[in-house]
């Protein structure tokens, strides 16, 4: 009897912290009420991401900065990619790309940079050509030539049918680059990881639809500065849809698969492909060697 009571208490406690995939789903009397949180729900959701503990420089026995690429074609990385439709009916769920871009546009994310060393800040206007490409098709040029004086004087305006406009959306993203720091905390006696920056890798808007388009680093965002934004955004949890995971939790707990493409080194932090040229297998083996080198440091600390 005591065991049953204890089990009930545990289940009730876990249930009290559960966040439903669609708010008010079980209490809604009409479909319009689904997704609308009550005052009590809003109160309970008013929380913050778990703060990082203070780490003194003297407590870092070993540290190494690592850059990784997250390929969104891998199934484990799907929660970062889907849903690609911004009009998706699950109002509480968006792709990571949509969350980043939307909050850059509304001004909640300001720590946006052109490089992974945070030297040059990047504004929305700097990225406008990457997000949207507008061009006049050949029929439009013919139309202008036929009525040149009218268009020059402004009496006529070119119709939208003569303009080709392409927007960069979540479905066009190729993956993410992340920059992180592995360190051994001698006070805690364990190897830890701290995510420093994230960067969407996409083709430019002008190259959308082309075969094998060139991809670019769209922008780098300083991760610790956007944790509050990512904590409010939910990713899909395929093991329990009643308890979605926040992007902040997903990334901090490393619930993704990434391959190392660069480590800090004496050669100006050169990438693996710069010294393992035209051999993808060797590049992958080198990535695993770097990962194993970092992992081995912790186990070597406890072997005499």
C-alpha cells in the first residue's frame, strides 16, 4: 500500500510540471479555446531558463573551443528543422530558424554577428538581400521597353506578374554551425560543455530552387544572450507530446548530432577540410579523433 501511495505522489508531482503540447486542450469547450492559456497557466509558465553556474578561470583545468556542423537531414536533428510551415496549426511550435529570424526582426535578439569571433555586428538591413531576392523577369523588361516613357514618368507601375520574388524560409535551411567550449572543471571533477554561438547555414534567396546551390553562414548569434527567447520556444518531443522541450534545453543538453569541422589550433584555427583535402572519409575520421581526444582527457584524470 505504501509503495502504491508513493508511486501516486511521484506521478502527481511529475504531472504538475507537465506542459501540454496544446494549451487548454482537455478543458476547451470549443475549438477556438484550444491554445489559449488560462491566467493560472500563464502564471506557472512565467519561468526562466536554468542559469549557468559561475565558473572561475582558475577552476578550468583544460579547455578547448570546438566548431560543429548540425546536418538537419539527420533524423535526430529533425526537431530543429520542423515544422517548416510558419502557418502550422500547432501555434506553440516553430522551427529554430523561424524563432531566430522572427525575434531578430522584432528586436528581441540583438547580439547578431557576421563572424564566429563576434568582431562585426550584423543588422537586419545587412541581411535583407539574403532573406529576399527580387528581380524583373524578361517579360517585364519587354513591357518596360514597350512603354518606356510611361514607366519613366511614373504613369505606369510594373505589375507583380513581371517581378520574381523569392523568400528564404525554414524549409531552405541546410543546417546549423555551432561554436562551443569543452572544459574540465577541477572543482566539480568533470568534463563540461558550454554552447557559445549558433549560425544557420542556408543558400542565399537568389539561389533558391537551383541544383546544389552554394550555402553561406547567414549570421552568428551569441547563444547566452538568446536563452530567454529560446526558453519560450518549444520543440517537438516525439517520446511525449504532452511535454514539449524548449530549444534552450534541447541545445544545452546536446540532444542533437553534430560533426566537428574545426578546433582551435596554432594554424589560425584552420578547418579540417583545409588539411584533409578531397577526402571525406579522412575528414570524418579526423573529426572523431578530435572528439575522442577531448573525451579521453576526463578518463585520463582518473587513471593512474
